C-alpha cells in the first residue's frame, strides 16, 4: 500500500481540493498542517523544493501541489502512482525531474457514444440529469433537481464549491445579515444539495459529445458519463496577472487586499487607497465603481492608451478620484504577512521600479468562461461564454442542455445571480425530461 503525505495549511483552498481529490480515489493519507510550526514548514520546503502548500508526497517522493497532482490525474498517472492501476511505462516522475507541461497531456480518442462503449468496457448507465460544477449555480440546480426526485449527479470539477471558496467575507448574499465566509457558504449549499439525495463526484469533464443522445461526457482519461439532460455550471475564471503575492492566502494576499471583483469587495475599502490593473472596459467599470467607496483609485496600465470603449474611458478620465499611471506594470503585491500594503511597480518605458502604498488591489483584466470542452458543440460568444436562447432562460442552442451561472453571464457574475439561474436551469431540465419521457 502506498503512503501519501500532504503538507497543508488551514484555510488554504488548494489544500482542501488536493485532499478532496485524494479522498475521491479512496486512498488514505497523512496530513501535516505547517501553519503554526515554522520548523515543519522549513522541512516541507527542503524536502519538496516548493514554497507553497499543499505539497504532496507519495511513497516519500514529492509530486508538487494541487495543480501538479490534478494534471497527473488528467493524464491517468495518479491512479498508477497510488497503486490503483498497474503502472504503464514506468513510474511517474516526481516533480523536480518531470515538470508537467501542456505538451505532455494525453490526447483522448474520439468519444464513442450510442450502443458502443469505450475500449470494450460495458457502456455506462445513463443519468437523467448531470450537472457540471459545484459552485453556487450547480449546487442550487442540484437542490431543485434533487427535490424533484431527478437524482442529479454533480461533477465537481477541480474547484469543488467554485469561486467563492477562494474568498473570505461574503457580505451580499441574502440571508446572512452578518456576512458569511465564502467556503462556509459553499459547504452549506453542498450539504443542502446532499440532503435531498444529490450525488457528487470529483472529476473534470475534458470532452463532451452533445451532438448525439444521450450526451456523453469524458471524465478523466478513461471514464464516460452519459446524460439525458445536462446543466453546465462550470463558471468563469478571473484572469490574474500571475505575479508574486497575488494568490489566495496562505500563499499571497488574495482575499486579504487583492480581489478580482469590485462589486463583491469594494465596500471593504471605505476611504482607502486602492489600485486597479487593466485597460479594458472591465477595468474602467471597476475603477468607477470603486470611487464610490475608496478615497482614491489608481488605475495602472501597461501601455500609453486604453483598449476600453471611448465612453467608458471618458468616465474614468473625468473622474477626479481616479489617477492613471500609464506605461506601468505591476511586479509584485507587497504586504506585512497579514494584509497587503502596496505594490511594486515597474515602468514599461525605462524599467525603473517604484513602490505604491495602497490597501486594496483589483485585478480587472477580464474573465475566461470554462467552456473548452463545449467548443464546436454549443453556440458560444466571441469570448467563449455560452449563448442562451433570447427569452429562453437558461436554454442553449442544444435542446436538453442548459447553462447556469457565470459560464453564461458576462455581465453580473454574482453568487446570487448564479444561484438564480441554477434554479431556472433545474426547473427547465425537469420540464424537458418530462416532455421527452426521460428518453
Ligand atoms: C475572489 C472572489 C470573490 C468573490 N466575492 C463575491 C461576493 O462577495 N459576492 C458574490 O455574490 N460573488 C462573489 N464572487 C463571484 C462569485 O464567486 C461567482 O459569481 C459565483 O461563484 C459563480 O458561481 P458559478 O456556480 O456560476 O461558478 P463557479 O463558482 O465558478 O463554479 C464553477 C464550478 O464548475 C466546476 N468546473 C469547471 N470546469 C469544469 C469541468 N470541465 N468539468 C466539471 N466541472 C467543472 C468548478 O470546479 C466549480 O465547481 C467572487 C468571486 C471571486 C473570484
């Protein structure tokens, strides 16, 4: 039996996801929380070569953090390393020798559906309703569908609980007059969905065939799930700059000054100085909105002109509370270990560096909807958001496929709107299944 060791820190969402991934494999593991023990953290760094948590060791060899083991899982290698499958072509290499690259991903064979099966394996049972994603939209859809006795199957994706699990206080979700922590809110959604019989499985859909019925969804390297009706609630991922200090706690100041959502977090910065990164419409909108709360908004842009529409630019440039720093890149988020205190800036003109003191930093460089498996299968807009039928609620271009939450919403992107469309999608899916006699 293999020995699995996971170094973690409390309140680290990536640690939680790594543990969920391992638990989904049915393997036991030992956890060492290095939060309050500097000596243990030093040991972890020395043995893993990593500076972030989690760090995962299998039989004493380091395999990196959550991103690395989920990539190994996508390639079917994790099961081999965990002794769940015979090893093909030698043992997977530990992280230092074999960084996982885009190019090394397994190519999937075309999805076969209908009477056939994948690789001679008996065809999987067909689910009435599969819901992709366990954020506010997916779990709300699950609550409604489960209460309607549809026994929905939720596929969690790599971020169980969705985007709210990487934030701290949520103050605008109705029903919580004193606010609620994002991960706690999503645990409550999950418990409520499970209470009515929702089944939730860990895994990411990498490929979908929506052209034939039942729909086929490829999960991991060798599993296919079939569904008569499908709700896609895979969300949209905020684009980040990828600079040091930007990640969520405990690795950076995400949720401790750094945010990607002014509507969500602007009110935390009453009379404080905040910076915004970006040059498109999102950055203009966020900057203007922030001036309602902040004493000053410093809009930082790499170039000497904005990409945003003229009207949005004019609003920002005429706002006395906004100061623009042109030709400036952000090199690092600085902080005191607890909260962010400023930014390290670098001129794109002469490379000179400077420090900007500010209490908040909003990254406003857009979102990427998580729709890669549905390209060519569904009508998507130019960014990749799912287009729903005008006046048709969450219905998409394929009958029986519904879209809910941020994946189909480039405007509002809030937990409550995601939950609302999740409810609509479940009610419509129920109606669709009734009309088609669950065939
Ligand atoms: C830092 C931060 C703070 C925020 N604060 C607030 C706030 O205070 N108030 C508020 O209302 N909103 C807030 N938001 C916005 C809010 O989180 C989103 O609007 C909401 O989470 C959208 O829910 P969703 O279910 O559509 O998608 P998500 O929450 O993004 O969930 C998507 C789900 O899909 C899964 N998934 C993705 N790809 C696949 C795949 N291929 N196969 C299977 N599953 C997949 C993911 O694992 C995840 O479970 C915040 C967002 C961020 C990033």
